[in-house]
């Protein structure tokens, strides 16, 4: 017997935002996963000569992240400037989706 209520699978899309909550002026793109978004941001910063030690702080300072909701709106997962969400080493952590 199928479940009484089932939510349709929602395809999540991610994007970067700037300090004013607008799409990021440079990395204004949509990404299929949170990991793909962070990888693009890291690559962009590396291309500009940023050293690995400065990467977590620069990512936290410059990039906020939003995700699409089931109804197609954008929900902010992290605002730019939230340094405490980034670790000093290892892979970049990201907040879990509720």
C-alpha cells in the first residue's frame, strides 16, 4: 500500500548572494549542488591567487548561499560574513537542509 501522503521530490538549485542579499555580482550562476557551488567559489578565489590558508575566511566573508524551495522561491542558508560556519581545515561544511 502506498503512503497516504508523499511529497514530490524537489530539485534544489543553489546560488551565491552578496551582502545586500542580491545574486552575487561575479559568481551569478545556479548550481546543482551545494558542493558544486563551493567548488566554483574556491576555484574562482584560487584563480585570483588566494592562498589556501585564507580560503575559509574569504569564502565566509564574500559569499552567502541560497537554495530554491519547493514553491520556487529562494531561501537563504547562510549570509555573507558568517565566519563561524567555516572550519579552518578539511572540507567546507554547509548547513543541512531542513
